[in-house]
C-alpha cells in the first residue's frame, strides 16, 4: 500500500483524495481502497487541534461508485465533505457528506464518478 499523505479535520471534516494511501490495483480486482488519518497537523494550513479521525473508502472500477466511512472524535463537526487536491494543497469541495449536526461515523456512496473524477482519483 502506497502512503501519499494525510489531510484534514477541524472544525469541518474534510479530506483531500490525493492525501490518502492507495492499494495496488490487481488485474482481477474491481476495487481500489484508500485509507487516511485525519488530524490538525495534516490540515491545510496545519493547526494544533487534538481532534482525530480516520477515513476508509473504496472506488469500484466497474460501477465508478466511491463509497466509504469517516470516524472522528474530540470535535463538534459543523460540516463534512471531500476536497479535490494534492496533499498540502487546498482544493474545492467535490462531494458534500453532510451538514450540522455531524456525528461520527459518516457513511457515504457517491454517484458514479465521471471520467475526469476517476482520472483525478487514480492519479493520486
């Protein structure tokens, strides 16, 4: 599994797709799995928050659906979303995951990703 970095949480839970680790794609496998840690040090810009969390999500390369789970603690989240961008770079929101009040854990399924979104996701 390749580690690409970590990203975001505080006070809005956010994750940059480029900031996750990605499993190797096997020829018979139709799922690419991403894992990341969420903490203040990985936020852009970094901050001293003691809040933490994890995110695990999978991209089905047949249906193009992105699905996953976010878990977090020590925070009163006011919103949750996934950003587009490389680790350490602020990016625009591409998938809203909820609005206040947000409680752990968040489960989501995207609409099928378009060709551009699939390319961005797999490039990171």
